[in-house]
C-alpha cells in the first residue's frame, strides 16, 4: 500500500482507527465473557455440536432468536475490524475471508478455554460455532463492498492528483513571450 501523499495518510488513519476499535471491542468481549457470575448452580459444559441450538429452538422462537442472535453478534464486528486493522485494499476476497474467519474461530476458542477457569461461566461448543459464523457473515456482508468503495475513492483521488500535476506542468511550460535580449550585446542571457 502506498503511504505517501494525502491518500497514504488517510490509509494510515483508517488502519489506526481499525486497531483502536478492534482493541476496544476485544476489551468489551473480554468483560462480557470472562467476568465471574454469581449463580446458585451451573449447567454442564456443552461439548456436543448443535445440541445447545436445538435446546434453544425447543424453548420457542423468541428465546431461540435471542440466544442465537447473541452468539452470532458477539464477535461479528471482528469480521470488519480485522481487515480494517490489516489495512489491505487489494487482496483476494477468499484469502481475506479465510484469514478473518480463522482468526475469529481461534479467538472464540480462546475465550471458551479461558471460561473453564471463570466461576459461573460454562464452555459451549455452540458458542464457538455461532461466533465463527457471525464473523464470517459480517465479513461477507460488509468487507468486499467496503473495499471496492475505498478502491474507487483511491482511484478518483489518484486521477485528480494526476490532473493537478499535469495542469501544473502545463502551466509552468506555457510560453511566456519572446526571450528578452540585452540591447547592446544582442544576445539572450
């Protein structure tokens, strides 16, 4: 990525904003998922894939939508913030999706593993699946369109600066009249 000129400083600011938002989101996720909860009893860990989702669906559509929505939305911002912090505009969409989903899955796995030592928190494999799906959905819905928009903006800015440069060169090289001569000598300086 070119980091010179006005487009380069904008890319640096965009990337810095991505890193700051990423850190803020990760701190919020850590606070939500890793704080101890005072409860009278704790359910057993769910290590069977989709068992928790089936149980949520059995409780009714409102409860299921709430619990599944929580799982999808918890890490979904990472689908946008990780590529934003990376700062790449010209990258394979499939490679970007794979990197982002892998990072989201590893982060979700790390959270689930850390929850084993937190009182009141229970490990749930469905949380891992839903968190990873949320990251993938957010990435697929927002990142390709956002990158395309930023690339178009960069191309317009580059075309505008090229026109300004060419205009400056043409103005500098425009003829300014006859070359002055020294009257007694008869030659130009």
